[in-house]
């Protein structure tokens, strides 16, 4: 017989937790599948802290694992964050007791998703994490549920709103990275310690999860190659724009010949391309399937409202009684993927050099590229005020990455080249 | 205990049916949720017809209702099409027996969805129709499952690939409607009888379904206002482009003040807007939720591969054992929506006139608009070779639709205006 009421325990009362409490207070009859969800208990670090939402009706737990274990809690919602520590312990406690878990914790799933999936499936407990990726935009549901009749070859997109906000502001305001970051911190768009976002780690957590869902492998955060936006210079944004591109932090996972590549790095997307046109804190994702073709999805990637709505949708899924593998295949059969050999990667690139203002420089650079086997697509030299040198920028035709790196090393060694070349990839999407 | 194998009966072996048979033949171990799907029986109009896929391994039924009733068939897949007749009878037969039904039949769901949902829920049988809207792009799943933690105020998009292909070709090739339609028919992008597509009825079926999912109402195809693309002239496409727009067949459903509006009509979308940039046979949809904000999704809306993949995803959903209402709320509580009063609608418009080439015409038109209370946003007069008159085009600021229609009537009556004015709405998205 179907249950009428599901009793929810919420651990973590930050932005998303507050959003969820607020949502269920506004919609106490939330019964999307005929049954009703009601919060019965909460947990957070500090009971006494002032909050702009009322938790007096819920039982309080100092220890999230005790909340997860409480017999009155039927569904455990984990919004604590962090890959290890109390979040992991509490999720494990709930799963061991066969309780459904809903979490927004991308680091936890990216790093421990495989082990947690085994635990979840062994105890027949759903483990859902829609809110971990793209907030209220249902990327997880799309990959886990809608693409099962297809074979996905690639997912690629913009998964960190903070980085996209910074890149957009740098371009539209013609302001340097540090200035925009400081403003984003003031406005609350970036954390006081922004490393997780701007270092690309948050996007890497998310793409590791999407890769596991897309390809039916274990999430393998350690195999992700990660470069953040902290080294993106305003000069590159301007020069890229002159060449017809915008710089975006692209997270991508691709599968080819049995190898899987998971990467996060700044990349150039052509003006007019949906990723280039994804601005501010928006997130966006392409999913490429053999039968379905390309699906593009774009929406807000964070925020209390969207993320709490994603948690609520997961709670509704729990209430339907659905059972499916956490990652496209039974967890005991998942293998961590073999990271792709960089030599197998082929792509176009943008290379910026600071060179001496003297004759023969372009010839020397061109010859070096030709020797190594890199073919030039476009060349741009613009008068830019720059102490002690002239910036030139070139884009290449598709080149094996190993060849490209060798070429850049050789160019960097030329006497006319004044600083290490800056290479950015051109997005292959 | 979870079932290991689910036995599927497929009625209808056209493009999508063939795609599904091909898919399950290629992937006979299709076990997306741990269980396996296998076709056991098929039905179509003509057993003897030559097919490029093999059906010899399946039991044959001439009558789809007999197939639906067969005790060996556990899941009934309806790919016959048509709102009434054998498709409806067979779906009802399956639901009455408590068998899950998966269908790609948009006309059936748009016209009889409310009654079928009551039948489905009374017999605890899932009724799924992802493939009915946007092919492999999971619009139905997004609205039915991912938005349950939100309140949707609007859905709007491009839901008919044939119309979008025609409009795109007219613009890029500078060719008239009839020529592009004839080519589309030759290439198989349009049916021999194209009325369902170009008349806007197919898009109206789809938006009626999405409205029911978005707002938790009964689908009410009869309340949809429908205008197709058959009256879109190349001249309007060109003039709209000069003004910074592309013409798209926009299907939209909005809810405001308890009223619901479901409409399909050609509308102008600004260049650079995702709908304007949705080209060829692609489909696209905006979903606007109060908490989540705007989600945009774009992908192929038809074709054997994508649509069969959507059917397969629905079969996987059946296998999970999930139970949820067909349309966001228990079917017995669904109400058909009250159509919005046109007087309540406000929007911008494009108006094209053919006028006498004489002084004072623009003054006369402007005065007439001012008298009725319509404010002009832009005016364009271009030398266009046209027998016996000069085309002028104007766009208005936001105006109540009743006022706009009165203004157009008055302008049409001016002695200097040579033919009935052509009005197109500017998309509000």
C-alpha cells in the first residue's frame, strides 16, 4: 500500500536547507505524487544561530548521523556539504538502515559515489543528488533516466555559475580578474575562499558525476584534469573576442575507443554558440547521444530556490517508489574509467605570445610550428599597450595535444619570445 | 520481488516502431534499471508489407486491441497514431487490464488524455508519453518530474520541426512558402498531406499536453488557439529580419490570475534569442518556474532514433515500478482549464500594410493608431518591388490584444490601405 505521508529529516540549514524548509512551510501539502512530504527533524552546526526561517516545529539533532538513524526519519536529506566528515558518515548511516537519501553534495558523490552506490543498492535505498549539479536544472535526471535508450558519447558544458559570472563581467566590463572576483565576493556570488569555484574543482566534481551517469562508470574525481579561471587574463578575453570567441570554463566528459576523458579548463567558444551565449551565473550542458543527437539544456545552476526545488523533486522521486541503479548500471559492476591518454586528444588551440617588437618574429614562430607539424588557422597582431613587448595570438587547426604542447615548448624557447606562451583550447562542441 | 524480464507488445510499425524494434534488436540485453525489456508481439495494418527490420521472431496480431489484451504482453507500446480509432481502443484495453502503456501519440493524449489518465490511475497502470513531445528531448519528464518542487507559470517553444524547417529555409534561401514546402515533402520532412504540421495542429497537440503537465489541468485541445505557418510570407520574413527578428511558430501556454492561455501562432523572436537561433528541424522549449527560474531545452523533435529512444526511456520508467499521477495531480481532480479572455492579453505586435504610394499615408496610419491608443515602437518603409503599392511595417509597444485588433480593423478600412493588414505577434519570452 502506498504511504500517505513521508517523514523527512534535514541535515544542514544553510542556503539550500533554508530554501527547503521555506518551501515545505509554504507548501505544507506538497504531495506531487499523491503522498505528502513533511519535515520532522533538522540538524545543523549551531542550534542557537539566528535564521530567517522557523525550525521550532522540528526536532533538533546536534549530530546528523543521529538524525539519520532516528526511527521517525524516513527520508534523509543531506545538505551539510564536504566530501568527508559528518556528511559522509550521516549518509552512510541512513543508507545502511535502508533509508532513501537525497543530497546536494557534489564533492561527496564525486569522491565517494561508487562506494555509496554499492551501499545504497545493497540496502535497496535510493540515493538521489539532482541538486548536486546545475541546481534546479535537471541534468542528473536527464542523464540517469531520459538517456537510457541511447548511448551517450559526450557531455560538455558550463557547470560553475561563479566562474561564468566572473568571465562574463570581465568581458562586458573590461575589468581584470582580481577586481571582478572581489566584487563577486562582496555581492555573495563568490565564497570568501573562492578556490573551489575558481580553481575549477566544483565544476570537476559535477562533471565527474555526469560522466558516471552518462557512461555507466564509477565517478573518478581523481582522474579529472582541472584548470580553473584564475589564470584567465583580460587580454585573452579581448583577443579571443577579436577572433570571434568568448572564453568559458568548459567542463567536459567524452568517451571514445573505450577511453574516457574528464576535463575542466577555460576554452574558447565561438560567438553565437550556445555556450558563448550562456552569460552570468547561468549553467548550460550539451548531451550528445548516438540516437537522440544533441540535447542542450540551460538554466540557473545555484541559488536557494532552484536548488531546494531540485531537492523537493528528488523527494518526490523517492515517494514514487522507483528503483533504479544510482549510476546507469548496478553499482557492483561499475568500473572507474581509464583516463584518456593525452596523446590521443586532438583539438584546435589559441596561443598568445609576448614577443620582441622586431622583424622576423612571426617568421620564426611560423617556422617552429611548421617544423613540429602544427598548422595555423589565424594570426592576429594588435597594437596593445604592454610594457616591453608585442602580444601576438594565433589559432591552430586541429592538432594532437602532444604535438601542440611540444610546439608551445619550442616557441617558448625562442629568443624573441619574452614570456611563456599562453595556450587555451578551442571548445570542440 | 523485482521482475527480471518485461515482455513488450508493440502496435504500429512505422518510423518509430521500426526504430524501437531496431533498437531492441541491437541491444537485446537492454536492462537500464536491472531488468530486461524484450519484444514478444507486434501489430500493424499490413503483415506482408516489406520492412527493413525483422519481425519474424515476434507473434503477429492484426488487431492492436487483441495484442494489448494478450496475457503474454506485459507492457503495451502504442505507435499507431490518431486520436481515435484503433489506437484509442487498444490503449483503453491495456489500461483496463492494468497494463502499463507507453505511447508516442500526441493527438490521443491531447484529446483524450484526461479520460485515459482516470482509467490509468483507476487500474494502477502507468501511462507514459515522452515520445509524444519533442522526440528524444525529455520535455515531458522535465515537467512531470523535475518541476514538482516549483510552480510553473509558462512554457513556450518550438514544437514542430517541419514548420521550423520551412521557416528557416524560407529565410536562408529567400524562397516562398510553397516552394519550400514542396521540397520538404520531396525530402520526407513534410507529409504528403501537411495540414497537421503546417496548420499548427501538431504543435497545438503538444502544447496542450505540456500545459496539462505544467499546470496540473486536464489537456484541453479544444481550447487552444491555433494559427499555422501557411500564411507566413517571405516578405514578412525579410521585413522582420530588417527589424531584428526571425519568425518562428511559437507554441505557448501561460497561467496568470487563474486563467490559462494555450496558443500556437507565428511570432517574431529577436535575433540572438534562443528561439530565433533554433534552426531547421530542431525543437526548443522554455519552462518558467517561480523558484527555479527559466530553463531552456533544445534538441531534435522527431526522427526514428530520438523518438524510439524516448519510448525506450519510458519502458525503463515502467520497469522501475514508479507510480505518479499522469498529469501532476490525481486524474479525478483535474479540471479542464478556462481559456483566457483575449481582452486580458497584452503584447507587442508587428503589422504590415500595403499602402498607396502617396503623401499623407503614414500620417493617416499613425493618427488612427493614436486614436485607438496603440503606441508605435518602430516604423519601416523599404522600396520593395510590389505591384500597385508600397509595403510599410510597424511594430507596437505592448498593447491589449482587443485594442490592437480594433486598430488593425480601422487601419484596414483606410482608403490608402490596399489590402487587409497582416499582424504577427512579437514573442513575449
